[in-house]
C-alpha cells in the first residue's frame, strides 16, 4: 500500500545516514560500542505501526521495549564487536474507535565496527520477533516479524549508554480469531513497517 512504500523510503534514508556515520567512523581499529561489562539491561521507548486490515489504515503505536544484552560475544580490533539481545516489546495502536495491542519477544544481534571514538558508536542490527495481536473489537492473532536497521550508542558513563535505533521490519500475522476461538472476517496480509526506539542501557557487573 502507499503507506508501506512511504515508510520504506523514509526508513531507507535514515538507514543510509546511520550507515554513512558508521563508515566514517570506521577508520581506526580500536574501541567498541558495547558496554564494557559482560551484560547490560536496556529499556527504551518504542514506536512502530501496524496496517489494520479492518479498514486498511496505518495505526502508529507507542510502548516499551526492555531487553537483556550479552555484550562482546565476539570481538577483535579489526572486526569490532558482536552482541546479542533478548527482550520483549509492547505497543498500543489506535485507529478511530479501534485499539490494537502488539506484544511479543525478540532476538536482536548487533554488529559494531571498530571505531576511533570512545563515546559515540554506530551499529547495524537484525531483528527476529514472535508477536501477539489483540484488539478491543474481539480478535486476536499470533505472528512474526523480521528485519534490520541500525543506530547509535552514546556512552555517558563507564556503565551507562544512551541508545537510539531504527529498523525496517516485515510483519505477518495469522488469520484473526474472535473471542470464541473461531475465524473472524478480519484477515492479515504481510506488510512493511518501522521500529524506532530511544532508551538507555546499564552494564553489569560493574
């Protein structure tokens, strides 16, 4: 749909900016954007959207995304650092009188190139999620999402990072069921959307 094409174009521009910053900073073979600690816990404000098949409109939603990250799974001066994250997401979406809630769990690997900066670090990421959609009009369905993007981490303390990221995500939900567990008239089609977040992480043990 037109909304999906517009979202893809805007997110591609954002990703090009992030990748450009990353390439510009990859001149030295030192540093890493991961926390200096083995683990970190991150909480972020999350914004994403869903294409409601009930009226074929886009419903932007806001929510929270906590995750536990395992830092420096693989690292070297030339490669940079690889980390993985496991977390959950929750967003609430409104379209006219309709309200939908998306919740789920996700797996997010990140690669941070070796950079010269010790405070600002670009990263590229992938995202795989299992999702659940519920609504105030009596339907529910399960689904999945996958995609990729990038972001920036800014170190403000030896164990605290600010983190901002954006990704293009393809979501797919199964046929919706009504509250009686039978098929409803609402059908879901795959769609492209975005996931944008801003939060902070705390590394541990210190």
